[in-house]
């Protein structure tokens, strides 16, 4: 009976050692894959998250400014159209020669 217990103890130790070795190999493989992936990505000319967020914020600000300017242009065009309307609709006080004639 004792030999069976000893056999199982030895088997448990071997299994434990194999699990530890497999865990170490797994860690080594992950580290090497991570290094290879980092080298691959470094050669691809990708931007960092910080750079992307900075450009995204700049684009949002530029869009807001563009929309504000567009609204200002539309308001100025409306005012200009109103001024043109009043000039063409009102009676002319100019003489045919193009000079103001207070007697007419």
C-alpha cells in the first residue's frame, strides 16, 4: 500500500513540475510574441492614442469655428440682401445725370 502512495506522490510531483514548466514556457512565448508585435507595429507608422485624441480635439474645435463663421456669413448675406432690397424698392432722389436734385 505504501508503494502506491509513494507512486501517487511522485506522480503528483511530476505533474506539478510539468504544470510549472508549461506555465513558464507559456510566459516566455507570450513575451516573445509581444516583442514581435511591438516591433511590427513600430514599423507601421501608427499614431499613439494621445496624438489621435489631440488631433480629434483640434478637428472638433475647427468644426465649431467653421460653423460659427458659416452662421456669421449667412447673417451678413441676409443683411446685404435686405439693404439691396431697400435700395431697389425705394424712390430714387437722384436726377437722370446721377446728381441729387433737391428741387424734384
